[in-house]
């Protein structure tokens, strides 16, 4: 196989910034502190199994909520006039211009005891703690990753020709059947890439749970963040397990994604 | 075609459609009969697709009623109408194969599987695509996609099939083939076809009835032979087939003056000394010796067209096109003979010898002998004229004093070009501004259905003070 010259910088980039760090993690996951081969790190990592499962669960729920919210938004957006579409895309993008941490702080301020949401609810007679639970974590994640679901869905849906929708109506489908028989099957590629773009980062995210969740709500990303400095080997092992889990998930997802081959 | 009136399936009554202040359909009436092949023919932007979308239910008219088998169906969504559409871009479902595309409508109606299978099979043989069931639609050629689209619509057994320029994307040879096939399919299935096209040849070949549209109105409805042989006005004559369209005067019944020569014709009822438009088809002109005909001219150009020669003849400053199997060399003087039956007389589309309009003088300058006037919200200066401020003027301009401002700066902006018809020596252009129509003569070809700035040559103008209508 002949390599094309222009690809060389990218190959160098990949080797230096992806392959070498990956190998380092692989190496440190399978060694102990002294650099000799050992599976100790993995047995320690196993102690975080519940956190691991919880992270995947939270990521799953957040992804699902994102999908449910984003699907109608994306569909409505895609059926607007060109300039309205652009304006709406802009509005969806604006929060992403702000730093990730700042957005989490904003929620913290909004939801804290005596904060605006709490005050409003107490006027209505509802007294509750809004922060420090899984709900708050999921809210934060959904807020964080919703644009990543809306945009791929929107870009696929915008390509669905209005003629197809009219053709379906012409052949006897009401609005619901148009959605089920035409829009949904044609939007599957968007759903697949939306899920990928939300599930993967939210499974490995950190800080959101630390700020918005309670003590028991920390996620696997937070664990890695916390123990990496003291115990690099275990940290690497967890990271590796997470990577493999996500890889398996992506492979499964791509089976569905293959339907887009038919859609072509 | 001449059957009883009760076989009308779809009838449009007084349909009016406006979009962003622009009139798309201006109170049209149209009847579609059972089992007929009806073609709506017109240039782009004439409202033909809009008419189709109204029948299909994709667009609601602002005024007027849509009747289907005698019942009003305004507001009924497309999926409840017993009509199906073949879309311009076919709009086949890319995620389904040929079989599933055709079965789509029946699956929605939840027909039994065996029946679906049987009917799809039947349809595929009608459209000549046997054995293509499992193909992906993206792997079909344009003509095949076209036929799948037709099958998909026809399998639903509609009363009326609507076709929106379905052959537009095909190459010439395939188009000819498909024209013939469409006609066959229509006869096999006994369905009324409403076919929209801008191709006059297509319309003449396939239709039982041709509806000629322009600028949101129906100009003429008739059989292909009617519209070709007896166009009602210069637009129809110009749009369908080739034609020599010239100005003439109807002296009396059956007597017409063309280029100063009095000729015999068969039309009556135009009154006396009425200006009219005259159509003579190129194939209806017989080439004879100069002394045998009243109209004589010199051959200026000869083009061999396969079946015939196309000759351009100059006769009294007017260009004539003649189709003849015999060729006369360039430079010869020939006589042009037309039998009275082939001289088609039509009322003028816009009867005016002069453009008359009102202008308010909003300021005047005695020293420089100029005035500034306001016409239809546009203000401009007229030189070498003086009237007092506040006067309301009646200005008359001959058609030759109007022009389209090439530099983009005209006296009245955004005037709509309604029609451009070549009248042998110049183009006769009908324009429409906010308040009135204008007649213009031009030696340049202009694009119809566009907006242009209109310019006046005031040296040819006549000014009159409008009586009693002083506006402040």
C-alpha cells in the first residue's frame, strides 16, 4: 500500500498524541509501582465496580433523555425556513461557547438552597433539596450534552427532502405515520451518531457529579481523576476497562448504524 | 370528451392564491373529467404546479372551492384524498426497495399481504419493471425511478393521478419513450391524468385536453388541435408551436388588413376597424410566384430542418418564418399565399395604442424649465416642461417611448414583464406595474416573469392637464 505524503503529519500526530499515551496506559495498567508485571491494578479497579456501573447507568439515562428531548427539537428545526434554521442552530450552540465549568457553576447557583429555583418552589409550598442527588447529576449531563444530540439529528433530518414527507402523505399517511415510516427510518444515522456523541463523553465525564451530585454519586471519571495521582496503575486499569466497555458499546451501536447503508 | 357533464371528477371554482402579496392564481376555474388526459401547460411561474398542489391537498387556496366528485374538499389533508401524485423529483423513499416503495400506500391501508404482493406485481408489469422488486431505488436509472414513482401512485387506485413535470429530468430519447408509455399506462388503467408541463410538444402529443396557463390565469382550454389551430390570443399562439404573429386590422367580418394588404379570412364578430393580432403558422404559408400573391418578400435565410426547410422572409420590414419542403435560395423574391381558413384572428391581449398615466407635479423649477413628478410612489424629473406645482398631469406615451433601463435606473422600478411576443419587426412587451399595464416596443429580447426598471422617453410624450382632479 502506498502512503500518500500529505497524511504524514497526521500519522505523526496520531503516534505522538494517541498511540504513545495509549501504550503508556496499557503498560502502567499491567504493572505495579515498581514496573514489574502484575494484575494487582485490575483487582483494585474491581473495587470500583459499583461506581462503574452507576456511571454507565447515569450516562444511559442522560443519553435517553437527550434523545427524547432532542428528537422533536431537531425535527421542528429541520422543517423551518433556512434563516430560521440558522438562527435556531445558533441558539443551540451559544451555551457551548461558555466554559464547561462555568455552566456547571451556573446550575449550582440556580439549584442551591435559597437559590432562585429553590425560592420559587418554596413559594409554591414545595420544600426540597435540589442538589446532591442523582437527578441533579443527570440534569447537568443532559444540559451539557443536549447540543451534541440535537446537531447530528438536525443535520440528518435537514437532508430529508420535503418531497418525501409529501409523498408519504400523498400515499395515505397521517402525520404520525409519516414520522414512523419515513422520518424515523431516515434519521437512524443521526440517532446513532447522536447517541455516540452523548453516551461516550457522559460515561467518562468528571466534575459534573462532584459539583451537582452527593457523596455517593461520584462517577468513574471522578474516580480516575482522584486516584490517578496517588495510584497511577489502578487509574490506568480503570481507564482501560472504561475504554473497552465503550468500544464494545460502539461496536454494538454500529450494527444499527449499518442500516444507513440501506438508507443510501 | 364531449360526454355528459356528470363525469367531472375534480372541479376548481374561482381559485385564488396569493403568496407574500404576489398573486399566483387569479380566480381560475377548471374541470377534470373522468379518464381524461389533461395537461396544464405554461411557462415556469405561471401557477401550474400550484394548481396541482391545490388538487393534491398540499396547498389551501385563499379563496374558491375545490370539489371532488361533487363534494367540497377544501381543508381535507392529502392523505384523505383519493388522488395521488407523481412528484417532480420522484421522491422515492431511499430506505425502501422497489417493492416496498410501491407497497407503501397499501401497507398504510393495511391491506392483506397476498393482495399487496399481487397488486405490486401487476403494477410492475404495467410499468414494465418486472423482476425489479428487490432493487434499491438508488440503483435505478432516471426512467426506471420515474416508472416506480408512477407505479407507487397508481397502485393506490386513485381517481386522478397528478403528475408534476415527471419527464423534466430525462434525456430527449427517454422522454419520447416515456410520453408514449405514459399514454399507454393511462389508457390501461382508465385513470384521469393531470399532467403539468412547460413542454408544448409533450402537451400536444399526450393530452385529450390542454389547459394553457400564464400569469396565474387560464388562457385557453381545448383539445390539442384547438389550441394549436385556434389560439385565443398571441400568448397561446406564441407558446404552442411556431407562429408568425403580426399586428393587423379587422376591416369588417371576414376582411383583414395585414401590412397594408387586404386579405380574406373566416373570422367574424370583431367589429369594424379593430386592431387585432394575427397568427399564421409557418407551415400554412404557401410559397408561390411573386405575382400570384398579395404579400411578397425576399428570402433572407434558409435552414434545413430535416423534414422541411425553414425560410426567413422579409416582407415590408416584417420577418416571416415559412416551413416548406421546397427550398428557395436566399435573395429570391417570393409570394406568400395563405388560404383564408389558416389566417387566425385574435383579440389583442392588451388593447392600447398609447400608454396613458397620471402624474402629480410635486415641485417645479421655472428657471431650468423642469418639473418633478410623482407616479406610483416613484419620483422623477422631467426636463423642458413646465407646469405649476400641484398640477395633475395626464401623460401619453407611445409604446416606442418605453424602454427597460439597462443601467438599472428607471423612472418606475420593479415593473413585471408579463409577456414578450415577437411581432415580425419588433417585440411587443406587456408590462405590469402596481397600478396599470404598459405596452412597450423593443428590439431586444427580454425575459418574461422578471422585474425590471421601466424608463420613459419624454420627448415623445404628450402632456395634458387632467381635468378637475387636483390632488394635494
